[in-house]
C-alpha cells in the first residue's frame, strides 16, 4: 500500500498507473489525507458528496477538469497555493466517483 507522501512526491506518468491499480478504500484514504493536508480538515465526506453532485452538471468539455478543481477549491483552502496537489486530488476524486458508480451498477 502506497503512503500518501509517496503519492504526493510521484510525478504524473508514474502516478496514473498506480492510481488505476488502487482499490477504492486506498483511494479514499489518500483523498482523505489530501483534503486534510490542503486545509479541509475532516471534510472528506462532504467533499465527496459535493463532487458527486457537481460532476453530472459539469460540461463534457476540456474545461470539465478545471471546473472540478474549482469545486474542490471551495473545501480545501490551501490548494490555491499547491496546484499540483489539487490536480492529484481532482484525479483521485474522479476515480473514486467512477469506482463507486461502477460498484453500484454492478450490484455489489
């Protein structure tokens, strides 16, 4: 299991395959830690709820990822200074939502 600090230090080409291989619980743990590191405290459940509500309303364009980051910025105040961590959090949150959606629709 990868530590969040290792995730923070990993560059994008190295990180994407690692994230795709992670199970939901591990992704959620990293997201929880990143929310905390970025000044969101213990608001991960609220952040997840807001991301789940926001994603269907975001346009299916190239701007979608930037708009997701704007949603996250409302909950993680230090992310404005740490854009690299905001990007990682946005990727992880997207994967979490996709996995939860897949889990619900596969009947688990």
